[in-house]
């Protein structure tokens, strides 16, 4: 084996071991591996040289169109999130199942259907925040649902020619080789049975194999309990619905304490209680839950002080502030303290040592040590962070009020983006760039929100993984693996098919799926020619193995996208992904020769 190939394989093994057995962040590990490939000493006939890759080769992955597409799609998703469109999508399509298995069913089927005809990257990008919010409502860890989200998108992509870029790459290679182009649904003959069995596997084994892991944020959730008063305005979409139908029952970290109607209190609120216009709803819960509740569509804040502030609502944030002994508002009610005029903000809720504060927000008499939940412009913390009036002022992340009136615009932009890509009018990157620009131009999200929405760690992982894949190809390490694996199968076409599938699957897990199929396509042609059999079984084995990548987060783009949000570890993908890969290999090995005989 060439020394450069040996170095690359050594670095690759080191990277995989560190991802599997340490808690180091994936982006740090992969960038470290890429750095080693830039400086590793390589023996040559003329002495020593340093680096398997040049700097240009190592960082070419960061200019990859797929990576750029993911980056731009973060902005599109930000527009959907800030307008509340994601909440609407989750409510409309995902419903309220009662357990992990029923939630998997509700999630898998629509995602699988969409991914068969849409690029699976925007499907997953759009649904990650929706599934996170949905899992909180269902009180199911998002780690139980985000891997199934990625797997559903992957399996959907195996069912049509346009379902994944891997299929399109293979079809292009087929045409270049002088073979007839593949039809739209030819691969569905193997893709659909594989998807059905994969779905059943997730349904049966998923709840046991997927981790029960809360995010780091939830582990340090604020335990203070606030009370928040909201009103159902005239014309609200919640009018006439029961508490259950409105989704106000079993809220994560929050519950409906009381309803005031026509001056009378309705305590011990029943799930079948019907909501009416002008009902005043009193919620109690921790700060994260209260933040989410005040953004629910169809509800508005009971305090009119919010609407008297000078700054537009989409420019505001939520802050927590603790009242000090020296504060001029201590010992006064919120109304008497004239909080809005004094601080240019509005108090939404008050927390006091776990005590539930009943009554109108303006009538609450503030005491030193009370924690206030405040809506104000973005500079509130800068203005009053060092003032004697408050002991502490902190901003809440992702707390801009939802702009529900613009949700139809955001959804229309998303549909238009998908339509022009499906029709072939624009490629995915260009369509996503136009859509993100429209999200900003129509004020579905602001430029500052667009900047904050980009998850740079995901982009770094993808770019560095592409660089490692480039080293595998340049050094000949990938070719060495292929040659060694196929050299042991002899002249049996079925064994050759299985070997091709397994090698493609392994390479897909450690380099890009498109790079794996491009590398192995000429080998597939050579195997068929050497054995004097039809090449089509090998073509479809290549397509399935290149697309059905489940065992590592770096093996497929959608796996990378859910890796961080799900709080996953590398080994989590191995536990469920290796059996999934073996199942797909078994299905393909048995069915492909029957559908496309040798």
C-alpha cells in the first residue's frame, strides 16, 4: 500500500475512534483530522514530504455546493420559525400521538413521501425545529425522533430517480457509459420494499435502540415558575375549540391554571372545556415554557402595555430581571410603578420563590427578589444591565415574538422554492438563495436573525468530512480498500454483488456518498464485464448502497444535520445504523437479482 494511503487510513481510524469514544465535538475532531492530513510526514524516494493534501484540496469541501445549500437553507428555516409557520406545519401534519411508536408512524410516512420527490436536505432542515417543538409537547425526548426523521428522508430518496443526488449521479454515469438512462421509478422496485422494511425496523427496534437523551439546554432549565395571562381575541382560530383541540393540554413545563370568563373563574379546567372569545387564560410554568406559550397562534397578551411600546414587536426580545432593594418599583404595583414609561418595556409575568401569583398583572405588588419576565427592545440589557434597579438582567435566546401574520408568506416562499426545483427551473442552491432573500425582504426574518440561524458547527463538520474524503481518493486509500474487498469473492456474481454493496456502504460512511458511487461505478462495470453478466444488478446495488447510509453521522448529510440538535453521540448511530445497514444489504442482496437477473 502506498505510504500516503496508509497515513490517510490511520488518520481516518483515529477520527472514527475519537468520535466513537470521546465527548469531543464532531467539528473539532474532523478539523483536527484534516489538519493532520495537511502536515503528516510521508516517506518518498526523494526523502520526506509533508501533507497528503494541499491547503486548496483540504478546504475545497468548504466551497462545496451541497454545503452552501445547507447554509442558505438555515435562513429559509429561520423565516419559517420566526413567523410560526413551523408550529403550524407540526400541528397540521404531525398531530398528537401518545407514544414513541405512534409518533414514529406520524413522522415517517409524510417525510418518506416528501423525500421521494424533493431533495431530502430542505425537508430535514425544515422539520428539525418542528420535531424539536413537537417532541417537547409530547414529552418525548427529541433524540427518539430526529434519527427516524433522517432515516425516513434517506429511505424516501431511494424510491425515485430524483429522490437523492446519489441516484442522479449514478444515472449520469450510466448515460456517460453509453447505457440507456434510468426511468423515474425504476429504482422504486427495490427502494419501496427496502423503505417498508426499514420503517418496520424503526417501529420495532427504534424505541429500544435510540437513546433517551435530553439536550444540554434542558438539563439546565430555569426552575422558576411564572404566571402569565393571555386572552383569546375576537376572530381567534382557537374560538370554539376545546382545550384538547387547541393543544393547550399537557404543555411541556407549563399548564393552564384558570380561565376567567365574564368576571367568573373556571378552576380545574377540563380538557373538554370550550374556549370563547375574550376568555382570559392564566398559565403557570418555567420560563422556557412561558416563552413558548406566549408565541402560540390564536392567543394575545392580556397586558396592553406591550402594544404601547414604541419599537415594533418583531424588534423586541424577552429578558429576565431581578428587582433589587434599591429599585423605585419595589413595594409598588406594576401599574403604580409606571414600568413601561420608566424602562421602555412591558412586564409579562412575575416569579416569586415558587409562589403562584394570582390576579391581573398590573395589580401585582413587586417585592425585592422578584424575577420579572420583560418584553423590550434589544438594547434593554445594555441600558439597565448595570443599573441599581435590578440585581441581574439577562436576555432569553430565541425569544422574538412570532410574526404570525406573515406565516402564509413564509409557507408560500417555501412552496415556490420546492416547485421551481422540482420543475427543474432552478437548481437547489439558487432556489434556496432566492427563497432566503425573499424571507428577509418580506420581513419573515431579519438579517440579524438570519445570521444567528446558521449552525456553523454543522457546516464545519460537512466541509471537513469532504476534505477527508478527498484525501481517501487522492491517496489511493479508497481504491486499495475496494481492490482488497473484491479480490476475495471469486467468480460468483451474487458474491460480487454483495461485496460491491458492502464496500460501497462502508465507503459511503467515511467519505461522501456521491464520491463513493463515482469511485465504484467503473469497478461495477468491470465486474459485470469480467463475469460476463448484465451490469444492471450492480448499478442498482451501487445506488442503494450509496443512498442508504445509516451507521455514522458523517455518512449522510441529513445524519449530520440531526447530530447536534438531537444531542447524539457517534455510538448512537452505530447502535441503530449498523443493523439498519445490514438489513438493507440483506434486502438488496436477495431482491436485486430477482428483479434484474444476472
